[in-house]
């Protein structure tokens, strides 16, 4: 396949030739090589996106989302790979559950996945035996939705993961403190886990960083050479609590927290944007469930806020949504427009405004505070390994 009449992140004309699922040539005046030709009509060509933080709710909560609908939502948002959280029912604490989820995603075929395991078995806060026998296919573990409260248990988990070269993804929350001070809860556990990262040399990835103090602690540790990466979410970049009280975990923060996160991005201290796509039924949301869907709005939110409003180069946003997450997850030959890399591609319209309409979501769920928001940056095509997985029909 040849894609012609496209533009790269700097606005320059570009063509890409795909052969056998990989990028075979980049440049101008390329030959179609006997395959199909797609005229991009001036759309912007980017490497497809990789999500470090996604909930597809399988097994056990398929009424919120399943692998087919999660895959479709991801593809519609420009994603070709998602890192799935283990807060399912049963909790994903075994390689067998992870393998079943991965195989079903492979069968659906729209989006590749990695299924994380829980740090403690069934989120019991203590048991780590399953980490000692996890296979090499496990890239990351997390107690997503919880912080491991016991210092001894978390230290032992860091030691095991350092030996196996597995990433610990931290949902930083001290649950003894969060009922009365959610900011302090995130900050204290962030600092504790950074110290464990420095002590054991484990790769620590801080999920959905949301406070000024947490991102500053991460910056300081990075300057000291810690094996540390972090992600921020689109909603923590867009909203502050003066304009939005939508229930997410961690919560929407202050305006100065938003500015601190954006400044950290500009300084190169943020490695990835993770959606924290967290689908819920209307009934569960009404009962207070925390979280929002994000796969289908992430690029538009981030392009509008970071690039159009804050002047961030599109190439930097692309790095945060593609190459950066690929590096965090240890994915080879993905996340870049480069020869020999997987032909995971997005064609996006950067000029036409669009309004978020949850009724058009591919996800089962509609829980979003972005309903009615006017955004720029709409995914028009997604390709995984050179195969079209999404085409916007609007």
C-alpha cells in the first residue's frame, strides 16, 4: 500500500510505502509497487498511538466494556496497542487469565494488548507468590486502583521485579490518607515508591500523575538518574477543579497542578500520555464509580490543549502518544515513522473542529465529561501493521 498526499508532524509533504506490514519507504514520488494507493488529501500522517493505561473490563465486567468494544474504541482513537489493567473479576493475578485476554484481543484483531498482572494476588495487599513464577511475556505489574499499603510487601515486590526486569506501574494512593486528603495520599506514596525504585534499581512507571508535588518529585528523581518513567492523562491536562468536579481517581486537581504537568511535558520529564480509559455503566456512574472513557477523545483533547493552546510541537505530542509509550512497555519497532518499523499509522485532520458526541462512541460506555466539547485533531484512519482498522465515516 502507498499513502500519498499526506503531511508529517512538521507539515511537510510525505508519502509512505507499506510492504508486508512494515514501513518499506518514506519520502516523495514513491511507486505504488503494485499495491493499493490511498490519497490522504492533505491529512497529517503520524505513528499510531500506544496506550499505557486502559481498562477493558474482561473478565467479569463485560457489561461496561468487552474486548471487542474496547478494541473498536481504541482503533477509533488511533490506538494499535493497549496496556490493560488487572482490576477485573477475578483480578488478573495469573498468567492464564492474561493469556486468555491477549488471545481474545488477537482474535478480534483491531488492537494488540499487554495484560498486566496485579502486584499482590487478588489485590489482597500481601501475597506475592505469583510474581515469582510469572512468565517472560509479562512486561508490567500494577495494583491499579489501589496503592500497596504495606511497605515491606512493596519493597519485596520491587526486589522481585528488579530481578525479572518487569515494570512496576504505580497507582500512587495511600488509602489511609485519601479519605481526608487525596493530594497528600498521592504525594506520600509517590515519594515512597521513588525511593524503592532508586534502592532496587527497578523500572518504576508512575501512572496518571496529577499533582504539582508528585511531578516535581519525579523530575528530581529523574535528574538523579532513577529508572523512572511517568504518564499523565488527557483529563488532568484539560480540566481543573474550578470548572469540573467529574469523579475520577486521582481527582481533577487545581489549576496550578495542570500548569505544572504541562511545564513538565515541555521540559521533557513526561514519558507518555495514558488515557486511563475507564468505562462504566450509567447506573454504576450514578452510584459514584470513578473514571471516564478516554480512548476516542485522547488525541483531540491533547492536540487542542497542548498544541493549539499551549504551543507544544505536534512532534512532541506524537512522541508522548507513540514512541514514549513504546519505550515504557519495551515494544520494539513500534511507535515511529521509520524504515523497518511496523506500519502502525494514523491519518488525522488537524484543521476541522469537531464536537464530542458520546452517542457515536464505539465503547459500550458513555461516561465522559467532554460531551459537547469542541476539539481539533480528529482521527480519520488507523492502520495496524498496514491493515486498516478504522475509517471515520463522518
